[in-house]
C-alpha cells in the first residue's frame, strides 16, 4: 500500500488497502470510538470487510446501506442521515466512513462535513471513477432538482482508501466509463501512463490488480498534486476539467440518461482535441493518438441522435450568439494542456457536428 499526502488528508493506494482502514484510523484518530459506516446495496460486501477491520481495531460500528444510484444524492437523504446520527447520539468525536462510489462518497462527505459542523471523515472508494477522481480533492455535494452538485462543501477526509481489487465486481460499462477519466490524466499530464495502457490493455480488461494499482496510483497522484496547489479551484485545478466543458453539455443534453459520465468525457475530449487542432494548438497527431487510446479503452468518441442545439444550450452558447466565447482546457501534446483558451462559438458548433455525425 502506497501513501499519497494531500493537504490535511492521506490517500492509501494498493491491493488490500481496505483491510488497513481500522489500523490506519486508530492511529490517526486515537480518541475516536464510534464509526457510522455509509454504503449502498452493491457495495455491502466491501462495507462488511471495512466493518470487520474497524471492529478489530476497537471501533464500535453502526451504519446504513442505501439503494444504489444518483437519486440518493439529495438533501432529503442527507437530512435523514443527519437525524439518524443525532438519534443514535453520534458526537463530534465520531467518524463517518463512506464505502462506495462517487454517490456514496459525495453524500457521505456532505453529511460528515455538516453534522455538528464537521466530524471526521474517511472514504473507501469502490469505483474506478471514484478512485481516480470523486474520492480525491475534498469536494462534497448533493443534487437539487435544478441541477447536479448545487449544494456542497469543501471538506478533506482524514484518509482515503483506494483498493483496486474491489474493481473486479464493477459492471463493465461502469469500469470502461472510469477509464474515460483515466484517459483524461494521460492527456493533461502523463503520456507514460498512456503507453502503459497501450502495453497492458489485456491485463486491464481482465482487471488484474497490479496494473490497476499502477493506474489508480498515477491518476490519484496527479489529482492530489493539482488539488494541493489549488484546493478551491481558482486556477490550476481547472485543467482537471479537460473534456468536461463539452462532456458535461453532452450529459445534460441527454438528460443524464444516454451517456455515463466517463463516456461523455471521452466524446468531450475528442471534440476539444478537434478544437485544439482547428486553432493550431495541437497537430493532427495528438487528436489521432488520443482517439486511438480512447477506442482501445472501449470508449465512444461519437454520439448518435443528440440534438446539437441542446448541447449548445447546455453550454449557454445559444444565448451568447455568434460572438459567444467559452474558455477551454486544450491539449498541446499528449501529456500537456494549455489553459485558458477562448474558443469562438462557430468553431464549437463545427466540432459538435463532427462528434454527433
Ligand atoms: N467529489 C468530486 O470531486 C466528484 C468528482 C467526480 C464525480 N463525482 C460524483 O460521483 C458520482 C458518480 O460516481 P460513480 O461513477 O462512482 O457512481 P456510483 O457511486 O453511482 O457507482 C456506480 C454504480 O456502481 C455500483 N458499485 C460501486 N462500486 C461497486 C463495486 N466495487 N462492485 C459492484 N458495483 C459497484 C454502485 O452501487 C452504482 O450502482 C456522481 O454523483 C458525480 O457527481 C464527484
Ligand atoms: Zn469527470
């Protein structure tokens, strides 16, 4: 298990990391006694592992297992959890441990950061998207009917456990979607990781622990480095949004039903690399190399039956007229991005025509 420091937090990466939760929290929080463990139905087996480890280290563990899915990430569920904590008399010395994907870690993080103005938080991330992104960086959130992640806090967990062996039970489409976020790190920072993926794609498809460990470690280290230089997203952290300006708009235009997040990011990266090429920021070879990597991972680079007007509307470009400009993170090479780049609206419309063709 390798350790990555991140502000007041620590990431523990490696096969078997989930067995270390008890010992690690015991050392970090010598006065803590009670743990509230939050998980969902699909992650209960990992919840039980973590519960066992915590009990062995002398923690008293109670918890809650929610139905899976994004619909749980709302204020009503957070409120129910706050009340449950209060009824069970959890105090400021207690710990919330979230075991699950991004839904559970975002929601658990939000509850931990607000209950009694903040109790200690730890996360055991169980999805690839969570291990390389959602569980790292201290952003917590719940959704409102008006939009995703509209209510939330910045709150660093004390410890985050990234155990790649739990990824073997992830549904195939969830796993591939997570690779979309991995490919993003290749393009913004780590060309060597791209070469590793090309070399090891068969082992990745078989979800072998050593190669997943290396992938998760490298991505987590990049995100930790970026976040520790810019915790509240005033500058550098924006590079993590590569592929997301168009990717988010694709997700929204599809009503969050057509595309998984990583799939939308993959198509968004394709579109944004086209912009980079059109603007002379990157040569055609960059677009081609990125396209090859995405397809090798099994990710889409095109989307059918998507109304371009809806996508433009989601980027608010419909209101900005032909002079509308948006700031993008664009690749200069595999492993290096430029930010911010203002892109004129007509060029964006052209890139959208290519990816929705
Ligand atoms: N806080 C952040 O910085 C940040 C960053 C990116 C995304 N997010 C958020 O993360 C959420 C998406 O996260 P996600 O993709 O992990 O979704 P998720 O938590 O819904 O997990 C996806 C599905 O996989 C199941 N699952 C999880 N782990 C499993 C395992 N090991 N084996 C079998 N099934 C498993 C879950 O029950 C769920 O059905 C979104 O709400 C998004 O807003 C947050
Ligand atoms: Zn993302």
